[in-house]
C-alpha cells in the first residue's frame, strides 16, 4: 500500500479487517469530513442487499456525516460497482475510492 498515505492505508486496513471478520465478499471503510471512520461488510439478507461500500456510507449518514473525504473497498472483484460509487458521489463529488484486493494490496483509485 505504498501509494497510499497513512490515513488512506488505515481505511484499507479497516475494510480488510471487517471483510475477514465477517467472512464477507467485500469490506469497506469511509472517512467523514470530521475524520471519523465507518466500516462495514457486504449485507446479503433475503430482504436486504447492500454492497460493503453502501453499508459503510449508510453507517456514516446514520451517524450524522454530511460528507466523506475518502473510501476504501477490499474485494476480489476488479472494479467497484456503479451503485456503490453512486452512494459515494451522493456525499462527495470528488472523494477518492481506493480499491484493494483481499490481501489489502492497493490496486487502483476510482
């Protein structure tokens, strides 16, 4: 993760941890404008489906966050899905979204 600064690397670590702890398809973390972090894993219930990033955004918003500075997603996929990116863009037009693989290795910024 040498391409990331320490605060952004922390987001990847949080996302990786929640993914592993919950044995989920994805883990995500976001940092709000006050520097608070929120993390979540994929929600896959019969009546509710959220990507990890959507769930982390929901946690931030439900805690009063009015915007986000950055987000990270740890996944086996090669891209962040459009609905998840749209949730980020609802709070910030320019917040970077960092994509990392299951080992936490930074792949790219979206």
